């Protein structure tokens, strides 16, 4: 039986969300939380974008150090040989890539405006795959943008061309959230059967079906005999109406009726890390978790109705499909209501040593603390909000990595990309 894996794209699709963004330190913390949770791969950024290069290099160094392991760190690049060249120029040690190009008639006609044909799309994609292999790539996924509006015969041709050039997976992108669970099942099963390739499922929520479509697509790929890689974002944050929410999708895979008994995860996922991950993403993006969010929302385990309260007190399984402890919930949260010392861009060494001491992180003396404090100040400038405990501890433990994350050096001249 083929297996289900998760690829989280928060650090690529999530940060493309209008009006939102993450600092490089926050993106790094997201990768650390995803790794602890057991997610197979993080689409951790854009290796052709100059301001991402030091962040990407720093995270790959963390992988070499064993901090970000076993999670795989993969970059998103347009399927263009020139972009592949630039990616390896900016981030020489990158080894995992997803190469993306539009495949639907709508996109080829309406986006490329006659500059590219279907044959051009195939040529560009295969040239990009070849170039990535030449530069030392270890895994390559190929993305069919707008796959849900792409003619199936051409989509199969596109995937087989990618396979012929050594690509490992084809990403079926429901870019506009156009699919239903019924249509995506038919499309993905046909794609899996006709290409014999593992399938990535990338769903958006424009019609409110991103999680349902992800599950239907996963079932289709496995029924077609292939491993499946579900794309998610934390708290569903993504372009327009968002992507399939990571926690909700994992819950659907592992808890929904009849699914978990037949369709299995390729590697275990530790759901007890879900609450902490969702809370950090909410803090970092500045977007509250909806109260009715599955698993992590404020009302996910709240009961007011007399019938429900009575039933859950007698036996939680009467009105709860899974236990709150499975999501890492249940510990009390302490909120300061009196004197509080916070980190900030103008923090002093005395307050900083006090704050870190409360986290069991001590310094030999004032001079020992100053270099870390300076990094914390810079991190606060970038984030424009107080750092959380895990961020402060990360900076203290990995100061050289933190320094790289906090370094932004625009290129000279006008050719800034």
C-alpha cells in the first residue's frame, strides 16, 4: 500500500499571503516546529530571491548540524533554467527543489499572453529539471500550476515528460480552489494510473474545500497505486482564502471514518506539537486562530449546552472525537498581570539577563550577555514585536546562525530582484 506524507508550504505559500509576512527568524522557528512534529518536508523559501539567501543558507547549516533533521528543506523555483542557475548561485548547498510552471489553457493564454505555447512549457520544464540535476539536486518535484483547469491529456504528457527527465513527483495544484472532492478524485487517480508517479496534492480554499479536496486527492493517488504528498499551511494561512490547514488535514487523515484504517502515514506525526505550532504561527503572522478551528481553536473542546456538558462529563467520547491532550493542549497558560520584563529593540543588559534567567539560561557576566542581547535587539527590530521564549533561546544557543538570519544586504545597483 502506498503511503501519505506531508509537505508544509507555510514558508512559501503562507508568506505570499497579502498583508502578512514572517521575519527570517520566525520562518526558521516554523521549520523547527515542523521538524519536531514529524513533517516530511518544509517548502522553506525562494532560493532565487536575494533577501532569502542567507536565511536559506542558515537553515541548511542547521540541517547539517542536526537541528533541522530529519525534515527535508526544499526550495520553490520557477521552471526556468535561468532561475535554476540563479538558485544555485545564491544558495549553492540547496539540494531539494520544486519547479513550477503553469499548464492550463487559461494560464498559457491569459498569463503568458501568446509568448509561450504548450510545447514551450514542456521544453522549459524539462530544461529546468535537467539544469537542476546538473547542479547537484537530490530530489525534484515538478508543479503543474492550475492543474485542476488543465486538460488531462496534456497534464499526463507534462508529467511523463518530467518523469522521463528524472523528476520524482508531480504536484497537482488546485491553484484556484476549483476542484470538488469528486472531481479531484477522478483527476488525481487518472494521473497516478497513467504516469506511475508519486503525486503531490496542493489545494486552496476559495470554495471552502481545501482539506476535503486534499483527503480526496490523497485517496485517489493511493487508489492509483502511488505515494501521495499533501501540501498544507499552518492555520490554513495562504493566498486569498488560504490553503489546507496542517492540523485539520492531519486530523482528517488519522481520525476520519474509515480513512485511517486503510490509508496510512509514511512517517509518524506527533500531534502533541500541534498546539504550540499553531500558537506560534498565530503570534508570528499576527492572525488569531479562529475559535472554531479544528483541534486548536478556542471552542474545539468547549461545551456550553447542558446536554453536551452532561454527556462529555460522563464520557468525553460522547461529544469529542479526539482528546485535547492529543493536540498538546491542557497545560495552564501563565499571563503576567503585574511587573513584566520584555525583550525589545532598546532592551538593556540587566533586564535581558533577568529575562533569560527566568528561562534557565544564564550568562557568566554582563560582557558574556552583551553579544546575545545585541542579536535580540536586531531580532526585535525585524519582528517589531517582543520575541517569545523559543526565539530567545534559539538566539542564545545558535548566535552565529541568528546573526546570518538577521543580516539583510541589498545588492548594489538597480537590479534588485
